[in-house]
C-alpha cells in the first residue's frame, strides 16, 4: 500500500529476522530470543494496526479480479501473445473454463487470504482495549466484507466461520453457507463499519464511512433490495464529501484519491516484483498486463497486450462523448498522431484500456509488474449510477434517478435524458457500461440483471453465472462442498 507500505515492510523485516535467527546457533547465543505467534500477539494498539496493514495488503492481489471481470464480459478479448499465453485468461474469454484454472484459483486463494487475515484480528478483538479500537475493527470488517463479496460474485456462497480463522480440517466439516447467510454477514460487517467510521480517513487510502455505505448499497442492489439500496446510496450522495472530478485526469496519477474516489486500492512502483509471486507485488500487475506490446513512443510503457477492448464497445460511444478516447486508446490513431510503434498481439483489436495503461515513470524492477496506478474500486460516478438504477428499478423515483444519471452524462458532454420506466432502465445500463468500461464491473452487471446470455458469446444460462470452485478445494473438502452447477 502506498501510505501503509513502509509499516508493512517493517513487519515483514521483523519476521525475516526471526526466521534468520533460527538458522544460526551462534547468532542465537548473542541475540534476544523472540517468540511471536498468533496466540501471544495483539497486546497493543500497534499490534492491531500492523495486523490491519496485513489485511489491506491483500487488496493489491485483487488486480486479477479486475482483469477477468472485463475479459469474461463483452467489453474485451483476452489478448496476450498467443492462444496459450495465460491459458486461464483464454479459457474464460470464450467461456470454456473448468475447475482446473490457475487464475480462478488465484481469485479464490487471495480473497480467502484476505478473509483469513481479517478473521485473525476479529478472533482476538477483545484481547486488548485502547482508544480507537472500534475504528480498526470497522476497517477490518469492511475489508472482510469486500473480500467476501468478491468471492460471492465469482463463486457463489462460501463457507463461513464467524469471527474465527479457518483451520486445517474445517473444509471437511463446515459447509458452504447459503447465499442469504453470506449476504447477512456482509451486511452486518458493513453496518458496523458505517457506525464506527468517518467520511474522512486518518490516512489516505484507508476505509471511510462512505466506502462502507457504497459497498452496502451495492450488496443490496445485487440482491434487488432496491428500497434499502436507494436509501443508503442517497445517504452517500447527500451526506458524503464526494463529487465528480475532471475525467481528463481521473485515471492519471494526479487524479488518484481525489474527490471522486470513494474507495481506492493503493499501489506503488517503489518495490520491484517477479513472476514467481505476483501477489507479492506492491505494484498494479493488471496495468502492465494491459500495456501495448513492444510499444515505443510517448506517455506509455510497453506491456503484454491482454484485455483488449473490442471495436463494438469503442463504437458504443457517441462521437462527442469525451470518455471514449480517455477510456479506450485507438492505437492506430495514436501512432499516426505521435509516431509511436508497437507489435500486434493475439486477438489484436486495435484498442487498449487507456484507463489502466502503464504510464512512463521511475518504477523499480520489472516495469510490467510494479506500476503505481491505483485501482478506483468505487467511484462516485458508480454510486450515482447505482442509485439511479435502484430508484428506477424499484419504482421509487424516476425523476431523481434521471437527476443522478444526468450528472454523469453532463460530465461526459452528453445531453440529459427525459425517459422513464423501462426505457430509462436501458439507458442506465448503457451508461454504466460506458462510464465503467475497463474497470472490471461489466460481467457482473450483465449477470445480475439477467442479460449475460444475450451479450456474451458462449455464455450458458444456468452455468456461467458463477465460476467453478477450484477442483483442489472440492477435493480437499472430501465431498463436503458441492461444485457449482454445470462444472
């Protein structure tokens, strides 16, 4: 994490010293012996804070959620170098993925790691008291809700263990919970977070009351609890400090953590990374993966040409929509304008995800793995559009839905709309696609609104709404967990 990184590296250094100390009897003879484990930790505010940093750190591995949320949709194609380049991406692109898919394994493993780290804090939440502990627990509960919601979107109901860590053997005795039970935990965690957080965070990048409200509203929207969603989104809009920012700089470094940011995953290019541990990278791995192959020219750095937008989504923008060329880079037009050169990758479309293209900078190590671009996980524009959808689809207030929708359209240089009812619903759906293209939301928007089969080639109704639980997890459970339908 950018602002948490130095503290987290201090923790890692501490544990490294402990490990190295065990390698030399002579060293141990001259050094104080340390014994820190889960049972004798959490004795001070610093312990809780350092453990919280560990939960935040897992957020950086969710880059793969964003990439595959687009690749699985009709917005983009897999790309890469060849049909065998990251085969998991290629399979998901054509809806031919199976329970044996390394990239789906990553989503499962890394998000569960986030839950496990959060549960570690919550299991010992009553051990030591100090002023401000409620805020640390509130951030912890938000993060657990965030990771849990991601897993629910991707895989459906997951096993729950309350405020305790999972231990070896639990997979054989704890069943997958019901969808209702998983949502109930998400809602409870976020309600606690809302009650114990402020709109202003103690450090940039940490969770706020507005982030918890927005995620709660999103969870309600996914359940089609439109009244509750509209209520909580309205609170964010009326009470929060957020406003739409200048789209021209929104996805540049100067636009990070600005007035439109409701929740943003922090990345840094100050620590190198390698392919042997992508989840260890402090940089945004997705950015380098989406870069232009063998690129030479101004502004951008080269990359691996994955997740390439289709001509269809580029052409879905009107000519006067200022978001089009700021969201999607037409590489031929750019090359003609700047003299840049590049190589065509697999499934080359001529377009790239400009929002998250690697910019030229002084990042350390492999430029493809240490890009500092933050991920805008929840933007105010997204909140406005979700509020509009809840108000419209819940038959609550189309006039207010249009007001929120038209704020987003006005920034994009588009005329206001006057439609109501189902026509307004379709416009909101289209606006979400255009506003949020390249940000990982499209597949799940199509699934939750029942439009996936008509838009995604190869999508099978009754199967592809969810992704398969990794085969190794099913095998570990020894029949305790059922595989998702169709897999």
